[in-house]
C-alpha cells in the first residue's frame, strides 16, 4: 500500500481519540496503559512474522529492507517508549481540564518542535514549498486554538499538560524517523509500545492508581483507542516515517484536531466558533500543500535514482 494512503488512513484513525477519552471515567494513566497494552498481542504477532521474513522465511512486502535492531537502535527505542508514555499521560490528563479542541491543537503543535529536533539531530530540512505548507497548517491550528480558548486557571493547567504532550511526542517521532530506517515497523512498534506500557504500569503502581475494576464503557473506550488511534493511527504514522520526514508526518497529523473538533461538536455538543471552522479549513489546505510537495519530492528522488542506476 502507498505510504501516502497509509498516512492518510492513520490520521483519520486518530481523530476520534480526543472525544472518546472524554467518555471514560478511568484515570488518565489507566486509559493510556490499556490503550497500549491491548494492542501488543497484535503488533507482537506481526513482529514475529516480520522477523521470519527478515531471516528469509517468506520475506515479502513493502517493508523488506529492515534488519534486527542494533544495540543503539534498542536504546533509542527504549527512550522512544518513555517519551510515548509521557505523551499519553500528559495529553489524556489535559482532557480533564480543557476542551478537546484546545488539547488536541496544542499537542498538534509538535511539528514545530519536530522541525527543530530533526534539523539539529537528523540534519533534515523541509523544502521551501513544504515549509510554506507547514506554516499554513500551523497557522490554521492556532486559529482553532484561539477560537476555542478558555480563560480559566483549570483550562490553563490543561493547556500546559497538552503542551508537554507536544514536546514528548516530538521526541518520539524524531527517534522513530531515525530508527525506522533500519528496523521494521512491527518490531519497532512492539518494543516502543511495550516500554511505554511498562513505564505507565510502574507509575500507576507507585502512585496507587487502579488499573482494573472499571465499568464496561471504560473497557469499550480502551478497546476503541487500541484498535483505531493506536494500531492504525500511531503504527501507520510509524510506517510513514520511513518514507517521509518526521516533520511531514506530523503536519499530516494536524488533521487530527480538525476531525476531533467535528466529532466533539456532534457527540459532545462542544460547538466550535466560526474562527475555529476557518482555522480547520486553513489546516486542511496546509496539509494538502505539504503532502503534495513531499510526495512530489519523493517521486523525483526515486526517478533520479532510477536514472542513475540505468
């Protein structure tokens, strides 16, 4: 399947994460823990198959040029898992204090942080046209946030948690871009998700936060988060990181607040103001411009590589 199609499907799968979390009464740590844990049997099984392909026992598919993780890659994956745990904890906690749109938009500012981290560590810079698309998308996300702003201490605390979620997610995605160059998506996802789950388990035990005994609706939320935003959403973006810059993947993820705002409007009756609707349209335009130029750059690079090899 085309990496672009996978990325689009991944973004669509994440859009209902924010609204559906609001339906759960469980603590933020429990929601984050089960979101990760319930997906591990699937990613783990696929990682085993991926390992067999790597050994030549039926190697096939689009993600063939991968190798078993090196010690450096394993270390980076552990760090990525720690950052993912912190991201989920802070972001889910933020939804208790601020609106879905404000929380998701602030977390979605991570392209700015990703851009800086990727430039310093990976020496990756978007093209000028991609940069314009990124700027447009971020402006649109800002308009959504301004239109949805709440002037209260509780909301400010939730916004601070969401911003922390953006910072930790940025590190998670930049590491993913680095490691996914040599590690298969299912192996990468399984290790990172497992580290994140164990980290959240340790924190929950240390703080005495229950991880069981929840109502049926909570377990339905856990399952829905694992199946859509986690398995399809995060794993799809991790797949795309091998083919696109971390900044490009994160700009695509700015479609999440647009979808989340619409869903929150329909489900939770959080009516967005006109400015937020305008911002959503701007976001979509910026994402389209960024992905178009990134895809064209990828095709040009492949074409030039083919000419050099002929």
